[in-house]
């Protein structure tokens, strides 16, 4: 017995270490046997995808690209900042500007303008045999509504229109505010009054009506706006370029092309309007200053004229020519400085006027200070940018707040720059006046009239110079106003580049994956929920009992399966189990009991064929039927004896050898049937008579195999354990539950059965369905012989 334990211990340790290991082949074979499920799943998925592709309207991607031109203000700013890291600062400005332009292109106001101008809120649907189509520009009649009525729609307007050019009629029918309306127009244009507003019908040139009914749908522009705004994508081509890639996804490529083209057109128009607004503000400022300077210049000229007339002045004296020239130079410099100072003072008054807070500042008005000019240009650009962004953003938007902060900061910078320029010009004026006074002292002999005349003449020159400068700036501003250009230039015209959805290859791949994964998931779920053992892998995951062997599936009713000189899988399986059993038992152990958890697992079948296989080794084998409640050994082997071991244990028969009969299957195989069913099987097996009988039989036979009762239903097998050397525990694939194996584990852990060895019966070689045909069941009770008779067989010799 110690040898058996020492032999079993390494195998038990190995099984415990590999309890959770599942071979890849086991997993694959578990799914391969359901190959029809996978074929059916793939076929169904492919059919579904085919129907989806056939009846789904495809969505296309329409793309275009534009390049944004630098505005005048940006060019001025870059020229002013070019000397100090101009490249880096310009790059940052370009990225920021592009991000703002992207927001503007995606703004609700611009997209709403595009939708309204293209009439995208009206669809003309024609029903086809497979799918519906929007005719768009191919509709023979254009349906429209007043914009104010469109904006006030509470729900979509839907009606049917049928245009028949041969009959010269347009039939309109539909439900308007719950009331059915049927109208026939014989001439177009025409109007249809409805509770939602008047609907206009006009003829589309070049498109003929064939009498086919059209479903006309008028949507609220906001719904169409959200649709196109959601599908519109604008991306910067690269960080260094001012190129934007526009794309929109739509089922109708023609609509997508018109949408992108119109989007660029509307954007350019609004940019031109912004530039014109700045030019108009500058023009109004210049005109106001010209009117004021013109009046002052006229007054100065009249003063000069009156003075000359009163004083009778002529040309200056020749001897004062040199001093006069020098004085004139400084006087000229003084004129220029005072002119600049006058312009700066006027600009300061304009900036500080509360009425001009949200207006652009005049530019190019004669101020020669480069810092002030650059700051003013940047301020005007931000004011225009804020005005455009305010159409699509609220005042508390982070972008709007950032712009307000930038504008406020620039306005403070402009005031500071103006103060600085005023101080500088004041200093220049003082220096020029001092120099002029020096030379004026040198010509002190000049008559008072001449000096007074020069003062009047100087005032006249200042006004005249300022007047000429304003006239020049007005002409420059007029040229800019007349020569406005688009801000965005189209690089690539809008065109469809490919189908976005449905993507046939992806859907087919998904169908193949679903066709495989869904059946695999079902099979996996079935495997998880399966409470019966089905494969050897199931046994390895749960079982702790050393496995003696696996018996493959065999013919139903063929209780005697082993035949001599045969190499069938079942013969080889029993040979393998027999060899393992012999090695396990050793030379001194002879008594083996065969049991199972419940009835129907094939313990009698395994006991009979193991006995036959052992007898083929020229060993004298005795097979004892000790399933005393529902004995099957007699009927399975076709024995004629009516007595058995119960007769000996009950004391009715004193000689046990007289109860042993030849099996009829092999000369070395003998049988001792159970005999009559006793009323007390457990008590009968507990008698010492059994011990003496087994001891006597061990002297006469090489091996003794005992077919016992199921261990989980009665205690007979546990009682027999005292006279046995080993226990062959039988489970049946696709019949025994996993709880049966756990019950066997508990028996082994509690040492209730000696040296347990497991035989897995009815294993399918290719892991397909199991269907072992044992047709009997245990209905344990006294005197109950239930069970279905099976035919017996003979061993070929």
C-alpha cells in the first residue's frame, strides 16, 4: 500500500500544479466542433452588411483649401517689428490669427448666411426603388419662404409636389397645421398661403418635370445650421503656413461643394465689409479736419492780404537774404513740427471722445512716429476682429475677454504714445523757435511791418501745409476703399475626395469578426454555464484525483467492447488504462473496486472491459458484482446464475467457489454476480464474512475487480473500501456534472476510498457531441431491479 501512495504522490502534485492550465489545442478544438455555428454567423452577418450597404445612403467627404492673405495692418505691424525677432513674433501672430479665422469661418452667422443663400433648408426628396434621393438643383420647381417666416417655424413643413410639364400643372398636397390642403397651380410663379406663412413656387430654368411626385421638406434654418456646422471641419495645413483645409461630410456631394464655395465667398464679403468700415471711419475723420483747416487757412490768407494792403509791403531787402534763409530753414522746421503737433492733438481729441470708444482709429493721417502708427494699426485689427467674433460669441467668452483686455491695453499704449509724441514735438518746436529767434535778432533792423508780415505768412504756411497733407491722405484712403481685395484665396476648388460611410471593407471585416465573435461568445457562455464535464480540459481544471485513462466513445448497447488482437481506439484505451493500473497496483495489491458518483456514468462498463483486458494478459481475473441494490453485471455479461455473493454473505451458501461462474467472454475471466437483492445491503457488506471471502479469493485469482454501487447515493462502496487496495472512480463526459468531480475530490481528501484513480468515460476523440447510450438509471430501493437490459458479447479469440 505504501508503494501505491509513493507512486501516486508525484502525479497528484503535478495535477495540482497544472489544475488551471488549458492547452491552446483544447480551446481550439472546443470551438472547432461548432464550425457550423461560425459558418451560419458569418453568413448572417454578411447578409446584414449587404442589405445595409444596399439600402443606406452613402456619405461623402468634400474638401477645399484656401490661403489667408495678410491684411494691411498685419503687414504694417510686421514691418515695424521686423528688426527684433520679427520671424518669431510674426509666427506667433499668424497662429493666433488663423485660430481666430477658423472660429469666424465656423461661426453661426456665416453658416446661417450660407444656408439661407443656398436654400439648404429646403429638400426635394424623390423615392427610388432602393433608396431616396435629394434632387437639390434638379428639382423642376424652387420652393421658398420669407426669411422671417423660416426663422419662426415651430416644426418642419412637409408636402408632396407633382410637376407635370405636359399638362402644365403643379399639384401640391399635404397637411398644414393639421388641415389637409390640395392645390393645383396652372402657372408659375405662385404662392400657397399656409398657417406657417406663404410658400412661393417658381420655375427652375432648364429642368423639366416628368410628373413624378416629390416630397418637399422645409426645415428651420437652425436645424440645418447645426447639421452643417457639426460636419464642417477646418484644419491648419501646417504651423508655418496660413493655409486652411476645409472639409464637410454630406450624403450629397453637390451640396457639399456649393456649401464650401459659398462659405469662402461669404467670409470674403464680410471681410471686405470690415475693411470698408475702417476706411469709412478714416474718411469721415479726414473730411472733418479738411473742413476745419480750410476755414482756418482762408482766414490766415485774408489776414496776410489785409496786412499787405494796409502796410504796402513789397520784397525783402537783399542784404538780409542770408539771415532770412537761415531763419527760413528754422521757420520751415517749426512749421513741420507744429503741423505734426496739430495732427497729434486732433488725434488725441478723437481718441478721448467717448463716442469713438468702439470705433477704429484713423490711420495714415500724417503721424510720422512708427511706434504710434504700428500700435494704431494693431488696435484697429483687434477692434475689427472683436466685432466679427461677437457675432458668434458672447461677451463672457474667454476669447472675447482676451480681446477686450488686449484692446484696452493697446488704447492705453496709444494714449501713452500720443503723450510721448506730443512731448517730443513740443521740445522740437521749442528748439526750432529758439533758433528762429536767434536769426530773428540778427535781422532786428528789419522793419516792424516785415516782421509782422512773416508771422502772418508763417501761420498761412502752416495751414496750407496741413490742408495739402489732408487732401493727400483723403485720396490715399479713397484708393484703398476702391481697391478692396478678398482675404481668402481658393487654392483647391471644393470637390468630393471619397466616401466616408458606409465603408464596405470595414463593414465586411466587422461582419466577419461578429460572425466569429458572436458564436464564439455564445459557445464560451455555454461553456461557462455548462455544469457537466465535456472534455478532458474540464476534468483537469476541477479534478484532483490522478487520471488512470480515457475511454473513447463507443457503440450504444455494446457493453463488451474489448476484443482480442484488435487495435481500435477503445481497445488501445483500455490497454493503456490496464497498464497504468498494473503499474499502480504493483505485485502485492490485487483488489480493485469500480465506482462512480451517480448511476449512468459507466462504472459497470469500465469494470467489465478492464477485467477482459486484464484477462488477455493470461491473468486469472474475478469480476464481482457488489452493486447489491440494482445489479447489472449479470444481464450485461449474459450470465444464467440466479445465486451470487449475497447468498454467501447471508449464510445461505457456505462455499463461495460454487457461486463463481465462467464469464463466457474469456477463459481467464470469471464472474461472481450479486445474486438476489437483499433488504439490508449495507449491513450485509459490513459482516466479517466479506473479509474472509476476499482473503480466500485473493489466493485463487491474480486480480479481483469489484463492480460497486455509486458513492454519492449509498454507502456501500465506502464500506467495501476496507477490503480493497485501489479504487477506480468513473466519470462520464457530457453526463457527469462538475459537482461529481468535486465530490470525488472530497472523498480522496478525506481518505474515504483507498488510492483513488479516475477514468474518464465516453471521451470524444475530436471533441464533438457525446451521446453514450447507457439506458439504465438507479432507483435505489429494496427489491427494485430497474434498468434496461443490454446485450452481451463474446471476446474474439
